C-alpha cells in the first residue's frame, strides 16, 4: 500500500469496474458519487462537496462540506487530500456526461501539476499530464494521443507509428490524436508547455 496514494471518485460516468481499493491509503468521493460506492457496499473515508447532488446525508460516513462556489468539487477534494499529505491521486468518474465538466477537470489538473501527481482513469483507458521526459510501458498496439493545453514545443517521440521530431503541437492548429504504439515501450519528450497523454485500449 502506498501511504501517499488516494482514490477519488467524481460524479461523472461511473467505471464499469473499480480497481483494487486495498492498494490505496484513502478512498473518497465527491457529492453524488457516493451513491455508486454505496451500491457496491463500499464505505469511503469521507464524502466532500457542496452536497447539491447528494440525495441524503449519510450518518455512517464522515462529511466534509465545501460550499465555496469559486471552485469545483474536484478542486476542493484535491485541496483536502493535499492537506492530508497525499501526493498521488487516482481519479475516476472525471469524464462522461456533460463535456464542460470534463474540460473543467482537465483544467483543474493543470492548476495542480506542480503539487500533485494526478492520473485519470475511465472505461477506455488512462490519461494524465506528461512529464518533460515520459515513458509508457506495456502499450504495444494501443492508441496514444498527445493533446497540448494549449501548446507544447520540442516534442519528440519513439515507438509511435507517426513519430514526432522536435515538433510543436498547439490547440486550434495541430494536435496529436489517435497515434498508435508500435513498440511495447513508448518514449515522449518535450521542452515547454503542457501536454496531456491519453492511452486507450
């Protein structure tokens, strides 16, 4: 178990399958996402949010009320986890449903990029902000997309069907969607900007 690793479930599309929660030191949910865990007979360490989508307030789970409307429930959950000493957060339920929420969740991840290691999971794969030097293992045949927010420069790749060599990706001009891994290990590097990696089966 990683003492600094937390599982966070947001109120988006619920995963068809949950990971092994025993590897997490803490399990938490935002607001209405609690109903999904309750159906699975899983008791989180706490529920946080403004509780606008929670049908009832359970007595058996600690509640952390965060009514500040200047921030999303996701952002406020990360604030709580940071205060509790967590540095690694695996996030489920961030996509699906209303797409403005999905984009907002990516924006939130950007605001925490220097503080927390955030990885998103859904039924299609995994996505996260890349380090300047990134290596993806066990990905042969998978679709890998490189999406800048909003620009990333000096991008070079090894192990992709369509390699990049010191190139720039910029939103509204050129992004790197639906590339394919032709090696079991893919290496990606870039010099500046922010780059999301989406790895889909």
